C-alpha cells in the first residue's frame, strides 16, 4: 500500500515537507521509468551522499547530485569543473573534497566548502574507468584506474 508507493517514488512530486523534501528521485527524468544511468555513490565525512550519472535518457542534464540528509541538489558536471557532461564515478576524500571522474576528461577534485575545483594531473590517461579511496593506509590514497593504466595518488593537490 502506502509504504510501497512512497518508497518507490509515488506520488512524485508531493508537497514539500518542513525540510523541503518532495519525495523526488536522485536525478529527475522526463518520464517515470526512464533510467538516470547511475554510475557512482559515495558518502563523505560530513554525511552528505554524492551520486554520479552518465546522463539520463531524458529530462535533466544534471549528472551530479548530493543528498544532505533532507533533500537532493543536482548539478551539471561542468559547473563542478569536469570537462564533460557524463560522470564515470565519484569518490569522497577524507578532507571533504569530492573526486569526479569523466569518461575522457580525467578527474577533477571539487571542494563543496569553497565551490572550487582543480583537475588532477599526472594520470596515465583521461579515460577513467574507476575511482577508489583507500583509507587503510596513511596518508589515504586515491586509486584511479584508467584505460592507460592505474595510478595511486597519496598527495593530492
């Protein structure tokens, strides 16, 4: 009944609650059932959850979203510094920055606190396949798998 409908996005949208939540999906699409092509999910130290998408079949061009515990906010990847619209993967760094990987544009480090971003230099290729943060070593290491090889980056710009 009602719990099933609410959990699976119906009714969509509903009137905002006290926090502004309208039961919206992570990425809005033109029609219910269209795929948002979710490519990554990462939880940052501040508790926010970041999502990446290679681009929906229809609807918004936003391919990065963040859940702050109350509502979603979405962005076009270019507004966060990535040189392409589609996002291959997302990872949260221990310092609170967000690593966004493109399919061909490499990796950009976005700082949600300042709204600034920096490209990550020195990758074997801009064609990124996967991101991973290893927190079991000191300092934590960002692993980047690319079409040209892998990189383990311990000192981030």
